[in-house]
C-alpha cells in the first residue's frame, strides 16, 4: 500500500548485526530510513539525522548525516572491551530512535 498523504511518518534504524566482537576491528552497518505510515521509504526525504553513541563503540560516518533518497547508513565499530553500544538517531521533526548492539569479549588471537 502506498500513502497519499505525502508526509514523513517514521524513522527506522536497523543494524546488520546485533552483536560484535570486542576486538577493535569488528563493525556493523546501521541503516536509517524515513518511511510513510505504511513503512515505505520516502525517497524525497532529505533530513539531517544527528547521532549520539554511548558504550564501547565508535561511530564511523558523518554526524549529522543528510539522507539521500530517504535513507542513509553509518557504521559502528566495537572497541576492545565488552558491553552494550547504544546508538541514538535524532530526526528534526520525527524524534529519536535507538538501537543497542552488544559487544562480546574478543576471542584470544591464535599465534
């Protein structure tokens, strides 16, 4: 179903992985989309999304990030300690959405 209202209704935040290894190298892509009330991407949405991150991780990408075609992506890289990374994306009119990514202890390197 497609919306006839022409309004942005929601912001979706989706990570490719829910868990990372705490080795300082493991990373996951986090996709952001602005959708209509039926969940379809709004291709003409060009809002600037700002991010805040807490926990043992690092944001890789622009902050704020301007959407292109209603969607964009950043990366979150794990640091070398376990815990939970909380990434919050804030849209200027649709509010904030958050995602949690668990960072597990890294496996010892085999030599």
